C-alpha cells in the first residue's frame, strides 16, 4: 500500500469483500487502470471474494472485465472462484447463478484443489442443477480438448 491510501486493486478486493457492486463498477470504469486479477497475500482475487460472498452483482461486473482470468487458484486451499461459490454461498440458487456466470466466463470445473476436489465434489446430491451445469461444462471442455487433439472425426481407434 502506498502513502496515498489503498491501491485500486486493494479497493477492488475490499469492494468485493463488502458486497459493493456499485464500487466495483466504478473502479472498473475509472480513470486509473485496475488489474482485475490482482492477488493478495492469500492468493485471493476480487473474483474469489465476490464468489465467496455470494455477490452476484459483483461477479457480473467482474466477468465483464477485460482480461479476467477466472481459474486463478488461491494459496490456501488451491480453490478457484468456482470452488468458493459452491462452498460459501448461502443458497443453492445463488451458488447456481454465480456458477453459471463463472462457467460462461471460462471457469474450468475440472480444476482440482489441494484436497483433490473438483467443484462438483463440493455440491450436495440434491443440488442437481449445479451438478448438471458443472458436468455439462466439463463435457464441453473435454470435447473442445478432443477436437484440438484431432479426434473430432469420431475415429478413436488405436491403429
């Protein structure tokens, strides 16, 4: 931190911790550039805090930010913002809404944290909508990966 107060990145982290979407939007539109992927000492980004707080509006503002990297893992548990949304949101509906936003922004549900858990492993069996979203996103990523590897023509033989 400088003598002039908190940096724009520190302000962004605070705004997400405090569920202040208007401040997040102001910072992202401000005159001073803001590194939306800035990590604090714990390895948390603004997106980690917004997801953890269940702040749909902050997440919406962040996923619209240029250069956002939604798959940054924190230094503690190795959690991504998607992990945080599924373990800390107060309601399944909020978790689902945030998970949809994160997946649409490129969050990878295949990432494993330090406990060897993927986000889907953090859901309850009755959270079928969230589980379905994560499994569909996993399949879509796998299909894209297979196409890159050259197996899109359906020839999976090992000749």
